[in-house]
């Protein structure tokens, strides 16, 4: 089936709130074999809601509408829909029954919330036992799903009620879709595109390229007439892509670089520590975003000043005086210091110039040195990055994790080789 998504809210078009509900819905619809013709984001305006809704109904098989279902005066979706489709507001007493017992406010507050129970005539509540707003309205044989704009509520109703309803509604031949996202680091978008371009010529195959921060994410979509056909084609193309992109692929789908590093550390029963300067804690932040990282992350030090590099990481002052704080010898000393004080088997250090000030002809802005400690061996690495301060810090933190990932893969390979 072909559908359209309409997100409603002044907070969305002003940029105050990021519209995540539309992307969530589109991804789940596509994975279920549906096609999304268009996605729109509009303000809380009855005339815009009227126009967008009527246009969508005329050209697609189903419509998803999010936002504007609340009780405040700026929530206008229900009133606008009732007017646009000539469906007078009707009181749904089952919704009112859900509101009253659970609300401890005054009678005026309950009257205020009663707005949630007035829906366009013919509306079918998606979950009568839930406190969340959401309903289905069929107009001219077209199902229209109205969902809350709050992402967690919308996601739950969409998965539990909208997708099953559409599956039962669908008519005609189904398509079977297989998808995968390859998360890559260290290769440019153009380079990856050149290497995979020939695969794009294969019928039923779609490949997308998406720069995300310092990564490039590559999406593979395989569409087959049945499950067997899509699986066979997916397996063949997936293997080709993995072979071509090699170790630039660090993870798949939702895997972060830090999560991948954590899995590799867990396999070796090792822990990691970090010593940061120019990234100011960003590296440790990426690690602690991973649930369960306390099992493999010992901790870190942000030693921004030379004084703290000496006191906390035991960096010899003569190294700083001779080579400068931004140098390979200091990066090596930093990683050795953090590994020693944390007693971790793996460690990484970062020192550099994130800019926009501080660069010299010898060491321009973007000059970064890394130290990597793994299983009692220390290596150092030098890169020169470009971009804004934030961009340099981001790619530096991701590079640090990638250097650790590659080092762990090397040690894992040596370990596996020695056991065979």
C-alpha cells in the first residue's frame, strides 16, 4: 500500500522540536512492505491541515497524521479534521472514563481535559484502555490514523495498532523487503559510491549513502516478490558489500562505534580507560552512552592543562618542553599514564588542536596525536583533520575509538590464530 505522513505542530516548523515521528513511521512502513509517497510537516493551522489531508486522501491508500491531539488551545487537529471531512465532533465516553478516575485535579481541570474525548464522527479509538490519544477514521475507503506527537506514545500505538491494521487492510500482491545499514568510518561517501555503483544496477536493489557526523552510513534495500526471493538476493548482495567495504565497516544498523568496541573488549575480558585533552570528555561520553559500559570501561581523565597531564598522568615535563603538549611522545606518555593508574588492558589518549585558534605553521588547527595501549604495547598515530571545532572534536573521538577497534581486531586475530 502507498501512504502519506503528515506531522502537525508549530514547534516542528519552528525547529524547536525535531520531527522524529515521521522518520520512525516511514522506516517501519517500508520494512513492512509499504511505500511512502510523501512526508509533510505543517503548523497548527486548520487551513493547512484541511489542504494537506484532502490532498493526501485523493492520492494514497492510507494516511498517517501525528500531533495536535492534546487538550491545549493550540492543539487543533481534531477540530480541523471534523470541519475538513464534515465529521461533527462526537463525545467518546470511554475516553472520558479513562480521564476522570486518573486525574487528581479540580473539576475545571477535568473539563479542560474533556477536549481529548471529543473526536470526529466515526472515529475508532486505537486503544480504549490507554491514556494516549489516537484513533482511526475511514474516509472515502481510505484509513487515516491520527496519532499523538509525543514520540514514545506515537511509536507504541504505531507498532501495536497501526501496522497490524494496515497488514489486514492490504489488498493485492505483497512485497517482501530486507534492509541493512552498514556503518563505515575512514572512507569518503564518493569512494564508497564508486565501489558499489555496479551493484545499484541490479533490479530490486536500492543503495543509499548518508554522511552522519564523521561516518558514512550505507543502506541496502532488497525488494522481492516473496520471502525466498528477497532472502536469496539479500544474502548475495550483503556478502558482496561486506567484501568490498572490508574493515571500513565497523557496525550494522543501530550499532555505535563505542558499542562495537565494548563487544570486542568483552570478548577478551578486557577493560579500557581514556586520557583526553582536546576532546574534553567527548570520548568518554560516547563510551558511557552504551548501556552496560561499566562492565568494560574503567574510566577516564580530561587533562586539559599541562599541569594536570603531569600530575594525573605522570607525563614528564621535559617531554612537553621538548616536543610540545601536542606531540606523539606526549600522546604515548598520556596513554601509558592512564593505563598504569587504571590497571586496564586497553587505553587510548588524545592530544591536539581543535581550533579555531592555537594553530601554527608546524602544527596547524586539526593536528591530532593519539596513543593506543593494548596488551602492554603502545603505538602512536598522527592525523590532521579539518572543519569547525565541533567537527574536529567529533572526528577525533570517533577516530580514537576506531584505532582501538582495529587494534582489538588485530589482537583478536592473533589470539584466534594462536589457538588453532
